[in-house]
């Protein structure tokens, strides 16, 4: 989605209260909706990637989820499947399974790749046996890591903070 794409602005109970362009929502810290999809290969390894330097928020950081913002009028489930297929460069994935919902509270100011504001987020999981071909404008490195390899990298790499929070919440359950 571009900075001009429309997003639903939501309240503290995740009810739609308006709409704003994505760039405006980020810059003004308007609460919106996001999806996080944990992708596992047939061996159970997790798809991990580094975002490209040109991303609007959290450029060049690592993430263990694919996903993104939910478009205006779009539901979470449709956004999760759309984002997973787009970012992995595949078609025909099964519908991702909902795992948990949380409210992320960003502490950035919206500038220089820092995300201010907050967003309601659904975390999903999906298996992908298809060969992936990630979008080069979204992802500049990727691999499938075992849970142990991922846990080791948590302290070594710079991660997107919302994805790291989703990961910690997911594995604290």
C-alpha cells in the first residue's frame, strides 16, 4: 500500500471512527489496524526477513512476521491472506489462522521510520509449502529459521518493535 492508500481510523475498542491516508495516519499517530502473519514452512521453520531501506516505517529492520496495514473497509482475515501472499510472492495459501489480538502502542514520533501512535493487530499463522519469491521492494533478505535460531537472533538483530512485541506475546501464551 502507498502512503496515499486509505485506512480506517479506529478507537480504543477497535471501532471505526474515520478514515485517513496511510501517510497521514503514520505521521499523526492515528490508531489503525494491522495484521501479522507468522509463516512456517513444512519443517516448522519461521520465515524471517529484513525490510528494505525504503520502507515508510522501521526500514532495514528484521521481522519474523509478514503483514501490514488493513485497508479501509477491509477485514482482518482478508488483509492477512492478501499481505501474506503479496509479501511471499505466492498465490493459493490456505487462510491464515487467528492466534491473538493486541493493541500496539508505538513510542516513535512518526518521523525517520519511527512509528508513533497505536494499532490494533491480529496475529495469524499459516503454513507455506510453496516456493517463495518475496517482493524486492518490501524484503531485501530472507530465510526460514528454526525456533532456536530465531530465539538466538532476537538479541543480535535490530527488530521491528511491533513484530517483536507480537512474537513475545504469542510465545508467552
